[in-house]
């Protein structure tokens, strides 16, 4: 998703719907240098409004359309009403994404291209040493601090949300205030929106009961068309 295709979200949805194809919409990732995406930039608030639109399109549609990450968000809301399981993102145990610059420097998603927060260089150091090294431990601690500062009092933390979006500091999903604190924009508000819509439709109740059959949410598919 970029600034230029946001006005055509419904058309994009209908295109894949007509072809009966699953698809995934991802907000444009921050550039490697200032001005790289000039004219295409997308804010966290833009992402939120786009996802709200897609949630409404999905819920109002009689045809099942697997549109990611919307179906994931809806599934997580319903699962939370089905059980009391909690889960938290633990960067020290598993980090699913590493970014590797052309120079060989390795970064976490949150710290992309900030050389001071590089874990090390894959051209000179074994990956096992990088993961166990002091630089990596430093960014793990930074992630824990972000979660503690932003997620502690969130009603969705540990339930619908593991804290990953804040831990990894995605600017496509969050904003940073004048004091440097992260404000969770997308995940917190999209969970609120989905809960409201499902309560309104009678899919879930305040008693915590859910009817999965009413939604028939599909399992994730191995390959997704991207926009």
C-alpha cells in the first residue's frame, strides 16, 4: 500500500475477489535513505484507515476472500474470545526476520540501516556468534523496553497482540511522539474496530462466546499475491 493506491483499495479487493485469489496488502516499508519513497509515503494512520476499510469489506461480503493481514486480525480477536491463552513476543527466543544490507551488516526490523544498532556483519562473523553477541543482546533489551513502555496497560497485550509491532518499532503501524515514545496506532485500533463490528453482528458476545462457523475464516495459504 502506498499513498497512490490507497484510493483504489475497493477496486484491488474486488479484483482478487473476482479471480477468487488470496492476496496480501502490506504498507510501504520505510526507505533506506531520506526521500527514497517521496510521493509514495504512507503513515500509520493511513494504514489504520485502509485496514478498517478492508475489515468492513470483508465482513459485508457474502463471498469468502482471504485477504491478509485482515483475516489474521479477525481470527486473533475470535480466538481470544474462545480461550484464555496468552502469548508474548520474545525476541531473545526467536526473531523471524533479519535485514541484511549489501555491506553485510545485519539489523532487526526496528533498527533497519541504523549502523549503531547493527548486530554485526555476516561477511566477517558467523551468524551464531552474531545472534549470541553483545550487540544483538542490546537490541533485544531495547525491544523489551519498548514493550514495557507502550504495551503494559493495553487490553489486547498478550491476547490478540504479542507486542511484536511495538517491539520491532514498525513505523508503518506506530507513531513516535515528541518525547520519543511509541504510540501503537494500527494494531490497537484495528482490534477495537473488529471487536465492535463482531459484537454488532452478534458473532461474539460480551460473555466471551464465539461462533467461528459464522465467519468460516480460512487457514493461511502458502503463497499470496502481493500489491
